[in-house]
């Protein structure tokens, strides 16, 4: 490169001549030191700007890493890659250097300390340069916001599972627990770290589920009602004020399941058409008449709780002998207790060629229950 008539302001030596603007290249990008001679330029040159040390906050409970104001789940077996990322973000390379390449060799000093040996190469003013820096990285184990809330039994919403004139069944309790965990898992899958179940416990009247957000509580409640029927009511309770003086409320979602469940046999008040085997309690009560096999659906105003008394359940049915088919409306069967032949109503789901039928004996009399296949068809229709 030809010498210019410019002189180094520091030592008085000549400096390299700049090419015209239209010939300027990236290798001679403008900088505060471009007018220094080679010797003075390299006296001040710092290839790499690196911190003396770095600290990476890590949650000791869930393994999340704090980045700025956020905690991020990294699913790391160890934190070598996390340390490399932290060093990469913290390092700076001089703007005049071209063709920069670097590699890092981690050295594990102990469980919480990784010494990062960083090797850099590049080209500046047409001369190769290289440098090695060592950055100690400390893994500082603490507790993230989410785990701190869980440890402190924090919850923003309470879901209460109850039932009308009964206690929720084992199936309803188990399924509600599953729904709560499924809703939280779905929220976590979207990256919501504030989604968690604080506590889930059975009580005498049903089930209480404490969850981290109002949104989660609402989703759980309405999914349960969608599956089992019933109603949801919500109420707010003022619990505290935040640091800005805003009122913080806790919301309770009270689920009230219907009094009858699929498989119950009920005798409707002011109704002479015979007992109903309940098939669904979603929206309004639906089922099948045990006297005729016809479908039943409660009036809109009765909903899922028409005035009725429970006679038993489908599980209470017992098998007995079908003696004869008298006509299209009646059959004769053996009473499962007295073994007397009795004439009872013949619903349309009775197979006239069957040798046995399943019957329920109750205060309303003796009635034939549908078999499993008919039962499933009725359930699909309900």
C-alpha cells in the first residue's frame, strides 16, 4: 500500500494512504483509529472485548435459565451449552476485523463453575490476528418465579367439583383430575411457564383443585361440564394488592354436576310412561324408556334435574330367564328373587329369540335393561 502524506498524530510517522471512496472495501471501514500508523494502531488494538466473569442464574428445582427478566426452560442435561451461549452474547469483536472465526473449549472446574477458553482468529489491515481469552462462568442456582410460587402454595383460581343431591362418583373425580392436568400440559406446551396445579385434593363433598391462573381454572371447569353436564358459577374474593396498589382477586369456579349420571335408572314424577335409563346429562337429561325402548329427553325448563327418584343403576341389573314373548308389548320372565313367572312390559330392544334378559327389580316393579350393544346405540343418540 502506498504511503500518504498524512502523518500519525501520535508518533509522527506516515500512515497508509486511503483508497478513493469508490474503491473502499470492508477491510478499511472508518474507525477512530484509521489515521494512526500501523505501530500505534496495533498498540491500542483490542481484538476481543470479554467480561472478566459471567454468572448464569439457574433454577435449582426445574432447571430453567434466567435470560434478562425472563426464565426460559432449556431442558439441559448440564449447562455447558448454556454457558457457551452466555459467553457468545457477552463477547464483542473489534469492528475492523474481517473473517472472524472462533472456537471455545469448556473446562469444568466444579459442579457450578465452567472456565471457557475462547480462541479467536481474524484479519485486520491485511494482517492475521489471533487472541485467546478465558471467561469463568458461574452457574448460580436459585429459584425461578414459577417454582417459588409453587413452593409458596400460590394459586389464583380454585375449581370446586360438587354434585346435586349426591357426591361425585369415582369416575368423575378421576376424570376431573385428568382434565386439570391436561389443561395445564396444553398451556405449558404453548410456552406458558405460569401454568401449574398448586394442589389437588378430595374433600367430603367432592374435589378441590387450586391452579395458577384464572384462565386455567375457567378452562378446567367448562371442560368438566362439557363432559359430564351440570353448571358453573364463579365468584371473586379480594386477597391482596400488588406493588402498584392494584387489587388482586382469587376466582372460585364452582361446578355443580347433575343429580343423575349415565347408567342411573330414574322414575320421573308426574309421568306414567315408565322408568328411564339415563344416557346423558349434558344440556338436559336424556335416556331410554325401559317400558318401550323409546328415547326420552327432558323438557328444556327441567334441564338435567327433572323431578324424579332414583330406582337403581344399570349395574344393579341381574340376568333372568325369558319365559315367553306374549305379544309386541309384553313378555314373561322369571322374577330373579321369587322365581315366579311375571308378565312385564316388552321394550323394543328385547330380542324375542333370547333365552335370558337382564332385569332391574325396584319399587317401580320389574323392568328389562338394554344389552350393551343397544346401550351404546342409545348413548350415541343421547
